C-alpha cells in the first residue's frame, strides 16, 4: 500500500509492526509519499508504484529523498528456503539480501536493505534506513514477529507519517 499527495496539510501515513514504512519527499515539487513495504509488497513493487505516482504528479526521482523507518532488522528475520527461492525467482540477484540462518534450511532476510535497493532501482539515490529493529527494541516498537515468538495475542502498530506544510 502507498499514498501520495502534493496537497499541503494532507498527511500520508503507513502503519507497520515489522514491515518497512517508507517515507519519500520531492522537496522541489512538494510531493510526499508513504508506503507500507512488507516482504510481499516490496517484492511486488510497492516502492516503484509510489515513485511512479510521484512522477505522475511532477516529481523527479533524482530530487527525491527517502527514509525507511523502524522495521524488522537483518538479525531478526529468519525465513525458510522457500522464501529465498521465491525472491530469487521473482527478483534475480535478490539472494544478496539473505545470509545463513541457525540451521541449513533457514536464512536471515535483510528487509531494510532490500527496500533500500528497491528505492535505488526506482532512481532514488538519497535514501537511508533509520537502523531500528522492531523485533528487538521491545520498549520502543510493536512487533508481529516478537508477539508470535512470545505466544502473545494482538500487537500494536507504528504510524510513520509525512506531510507538506500547509
């Protein structure tokens, strides 16, 4: 999911609990976007779709600046081999975002690095992850993965938002 606006005072936001919230601005064109980039959305092109929508409103990826907010970090996101194989099939070269896990049939996935790469592929050179891992920073962030691993019920969400001043 992604929302884009060039209307001053309208807030774009993304809710997440391990997925990567992505905030993008073209400061010259006064256009902002917020995207929710979980593994599936990132793989299926939500970042490119947000950038494309900004371009339709007059934005230029060369002027855009993007921030990837708190999300599950590379040391916290263990996945199975089928997950790796899906990425390799749908996005050649994406194997670089995986490293060995605790066992031979597990891998650690670097979601923030993958999202940063999708931003680069979309033409945005000015991009950065805030470096905050939602799964391990229990006092600061909600985490779906942490709640599941701890046998907890529901979990909250983090709202990341961006707007053009009115």
